[in-house]
C-alpha cells in the first residue's frame, strides 16, 4: 500500500497563547475576526484546490457554531472532517470517563453539520496526548481510526523542555508533556488495542495512522518544521520520506498559513513562534511544492480512505 494524506488541525489562536503561557487576547469578536477562520482556513482550501488534492481537517466542536461561514466550503469539498475534540482540552486524556464521553459526543454532533459525509470516524487528540481511557471511548463510539501519535522522540524532549522553562518562569503552559511512549511508536499504520496505542496488535479494534517523520532521525515532517527548513534540506528530507514510508501522513496547522503581518494576531505570539516570522508568500510556495510532490509520488487520500485500506470492514473484505 502506497498513499499520502494531508491533515490540517484547525486551532484558534487562543490555544497557541495558552501553550506559551500568554494571557488570552480578545480575538474572535465582531470587531476582531479570528484570523484562523477568516484567513487561514480559506488559504488552506485554496491551496488544496490549486493542487487538486483532498485533506482531512481536524476541527474543534465548539468552534464550528462560531465560524460556520468559514467552514461551509469544507462540506462542499472532497475533504474529510475528523474530530479534534469539543473543547481542545490538553488534559482530555486524563479526564474521567464520563467527561471524555461527553466531550466526544458534543464534538460529533457539532462536526456532523460540516462533515461532507455527515459522520465523523477519525480522531486526533489535543497535544497528541492519548490514554487507554480515551482510546476505549473511541472504540465504544465506533471510530475507525486515531491519528494522534507523532513518533518523534526529539519533539517530545523539546516540548518537555519548553513546558519546564515556562513553569520556571512562572508562566505555566496549558499543554502537558505526556507519555514518552506515544512518541516512540512505529512509523507505519497499524492496528492496536486501547491499552497500548503505541504497540501494534493484529487483532486490535482501532487503526493508528501516525504522522510522518524522517525514517532515520525521526525528525517530524510537520508544517512548522517544513517552513522553517531551507529548501535544499526540505527536498532531501521529503525524498527520504517518499522512499521509505509507504504511507505519508503530513500534519500541519491552519496557523501555518498565517504570518506576523496578518491582522488580528496577538502582538507577542510571533516572538514565541518563529514560523509566524516567515512571510506568507514563502510559506505558500513551500506548501505548494510539498503538496505537488506528494501528489506526484502517490495517491493523496483522506485518512478515512487510508484507514479503510489498512483495515477493511468485514463487508468490504
């Protein structure tokens, strides 16, 4: 099996402020439209349309009602909508079972309004953090796949260092370090049991679709690292990924198509996110090259389609 997928996490700017321990600004009101939905999402859709490929959008349930106009084009597209939870609580994986179920239920109801298929069968956890309780809830609710694991130990170590630094500076991050095993799993899609999402199990009820990393260094192939790398390195990096990974799941965030000049960005955010200092024109060119090279190398599909190929339903076998 050879395939590729483009996945886009759509998180409002307040979540990035929370990650960096910054005071949440008043973005998203009538006088200050949320740039993620007013500018970034339309840019994502335009880029996909230009290349002629679909994507899987991971949306937050509680934000669907706030920004219906920005999300309406997704329903009319060939893209997939998957769940990024209802509240985007970074500690959802540690919540009581009833809290997890309530969050997933509310997200499913909201996302069904903008999903091209009407139903949601995929999930990505806030902050990439999962737990047996969270995965068991997905099984009970009939999800087909999870795509929360980023098998990049260096990413985990870097995040742990950043969270520790913020804590020392008395500016605690809303994010959390998480279980290191989540960042050391296989690079290829696999079935798993909820009790150990990072361990393949041929009889597991769920499919894990891990995000792409370099096959040797395990450096994450995600939107931030892509736009911050020089072009010569990007090309060598992608060549290795195409050669060695049969399934390439590229993960980016809608914020990756914003820059510091976009109206409505919090004034301090670009100081903590160097990718925002890369001009939009340069970012657009970098992603355009990536999407085209993926499309030239193999079929670009939604995660739902890939999960079905990895583990067909009994009536499709």
